C-alpha cells in the first residue's frame, strides 16, 4: 500500500490493487476514511471527528494534483502511450 504522505499524523495512501475513481485512504490511530479526490467526496468514515474530516478535506484540496499524479504514476506505469 503506497503511502503518499504523512501530515499532522494523518497517513494518506492507496491500496496497490485499488480501482477508479481516483480516491485516497486516510488513517490515524484507529480511525480510517476514504475520499474520492476529483469531487472531494467522503466515501467512508470510521472514527474521525467532524473537525478531523475538515482538516483532511483541506489537505486533500491543497494536494489534489499530487494525489492524482501519484495515482496515475502508480496505476498507469507500463502503459503504452
């Protein structure tokens, strides 16, 4: 599971066998969440408080291009152009 980055204790990652749409998983302690990236949509939340979700959303917004770029690099590597 490739870790994209860790910021303020939140780990942003995706699974190596993930699927579209582009999304990111977030974990911190026992809490986990999943967000679709393009439309910034919360898909799942297991344990994060509303204030933490707002922080996560702002981090995703600020790093949206990086997340999408890393997704494309990982899942489209080896594709012929």
